[in-house]
């Protein structure tokens, strides 16, 4: 079975740092994978490479069988992505930003988006600038899901959010998992990530230092103390 996400010995260097060094990662269909590690470990760089926003220095990357180095536009049209700090046009209302995004996707996007914002209890008439951080996170998640993506990538989706919002996002992601959606979840919240995910990869100093099941990770206190500080 072809993996949804595939990194094969990927290295990415910047002038003063090696962000990734010989990193390999595979996510099969229907699996939720947590990508864990401290800030600067290379997690966001790996996402940008997968989405075709950065080019590798060596190795290969693909999503849904599409080469990330040449097929970034197609990949991004089929992936739902929630960035660590989502860029939202704050002069728009909640409804207007969904209408705007619908112009980039097939028919039905706006209707699906509106269903999501109602489920999250968002006021469609409110401007983005008036929303709390938690409400903005719900808007970003709704935008990323409205085109029924083949893969959902979330970069630190719970950072700085109130516990009740974290719970609501967890419940929605758990529902998507039960429906068979493939997800790549970049998180520093160890308990959130491992309760939701099937597998985990730990990045440290630009390398993938561990791959395995979340069940195995939870039982290995020495491993997460060394690399995750928990």
C-alpha cells in the first residue's frame, strides 16, 4: 500500500544550520502520526518540504504519491494544512473568509465550511479581528477541512489555547480519525498527541531519532525524558 506521506533520507541545509539530516518517515493511509520534538528540531521544515514550499538538498519527499519538489500546487490542493500561526484576513467576517477560500476549490466548499463553523459555535458575522485565539483556531481548522482533504497536517494546533478549546479540537480530530482520515500532527503537548495518534516520530537536532507506536512511546519514560522533557 502506497504511503500517504513519504520522506526518504531527506537533508535540508541553510547557511548556518542543517535543519534536517537523512530523515526518513512514512505514514500509511488512515494513520495518525504525531511528530514530536523540541523547537528547532526540524518538524516545521519537514512539513514545508512535504508541501513543496522548500526544496531538499538531497533525498526525496512525496505526498499522496506526488513528488513534493515538482507537485507542490497539486499537493496543497489535496491537503488540509493548519499552520502554527494561521494567516487569516482579519478584516473579513467568519463567513466572508470561507466564501473567499471557496474560490480556490470545487463547488461545495462554502457549504461544508459553513457546516463546520456552525458545529464549532462560531458567529458567521464576526470579523476575524474580533475573535479569540481559540475561535481563530476553529476558523483555521474549518478552512482546512472544508474541501475534504486526503491528508490533514496540523502544526502545533493547541499552542496557547484554553483547555476547553483543546478539548473541542481533540474531539473533532478524534472523530476524523474514526472516519479514516490520515493526519500528521506536529505537537509539543505530549499527552494530546499520543492520545490521538497511532504512531509517533521524534525529531531531535535535525534527525529522526525514534519511530514507533504511541503505546510503546508512552511506556518508555527514559525516551521521552531525554528527547521531549516530559
